[in-house]
C-alpha cells in the first residue's frame, strides 16, 4: 500500500503527469467469468491481499486522484475506455503498464504504454517489435496462444512465433483460411495448424472476446476532472491510520 502511494507521488512530482486516473478491480470476477468458467477468479489470492483492494482505492482518492473501481468490467477495460475517450483531447495518453493486454490500445505515438520499471515507452512500433503484430491484432494473438494469467489456453499447437507470423499477414483470426493451401506464407506444420483452428473456431472466437478490452463504457469524468490539484485533507487521516506519516510530508501539494 505504502509503495503504491509513494509510486503515484513520484509519477506526479518527478515524472510530470498532469492528468491521472487509476483503475482498480474492486472485485476480481467480471462479466468474463460468465462467458468462460475457467477465467481468472480470486481463488489462490491471499486474503490479506484482497483486503488491500478497498484500502488502495481509499488511499488513491485521498491522494487526490480519480479512481475507477470496477465491478462488472475489469480495470483493463477502464483504462482502454479512458484512453479511447481522452486521446483526441491531449497530446499523448500514457497507460502506465507494460501489460500485453493493454497493447491493443496503442495508437501510433498518441496512445502508448509506459514500462515504469524499464523506463521505456511502448508505442506502435515497439508493439510490433515485441509481439510481432499490430496493436489491433493483440486480441487475436492472445486467442491463439492463450493467456495463463487470465486462465484461457489458446488453440493447441499455436505458438507465439507462428501466431505472430500468420497474423502479420491476416491480422485477425477470422481471416485465416481453414485450408493451409490458401495461406499466403510458408509455415511449418501449416496443415495441422489450419485443421486445428478450423475445428476450434468457436473456442478461438470466445478467447478473442475474452482478450478484447471494452471501450463502449467510457468514464463519466471530463478530462478537466483528471487534473491533479494536490492531495486531499483526508490523506492525513488515512496515512495516520496506516502509519504512513512520511507520505503526508512528501505530498507537498494540497487541494
């Protein structure tokens, strides 16, 4: 918790962020659990960690930040929807995560990811270099290779390199021909891969839906409400209860 708030202060005071919103999973389950029984749940997450979620939201709000606490949707959906809404209003939207799921939101150099640990901006060229496909093909790539962190397996036999090579030509799973003889590129084991995909089109479509972030429920706040004006007075009480008094001193700016 302390690390989270300290990190956000650094983002605001040292890294120059001006308008900030934080998305959190108020609950881990989402509409995707209704679509696929194997999708990630709170199972295996320590109870002491789950108990930190509402405290994290409280602390971030006390710091003066807009918080999108998600219940039906996921935090990644909120970030994707926010990026889609505000991209036309600012010079650049920076999504502070290197998460491959969010790579689908990248748009040239206007909407980018930021790997804060590696101090690296991931723009569209970097997405292509890292995953071998355009941002719009990331959900298709995940549908083929799977995502163990989210709990869906992908299509058997389809590895990362093969998926990248094929999607670099066809862009979307739906456009990949069922007959390997119609493929416009040489791929080892193409007959087997094509046959497997042809027999699992329904699964591939489901996995792609799971991987596709929702942008149809944009945040209600106008851009001006995301501007940081300083910590709120309740930060003093929050930090006092948590034993983070040094963060009160570091806040510096007060709304």
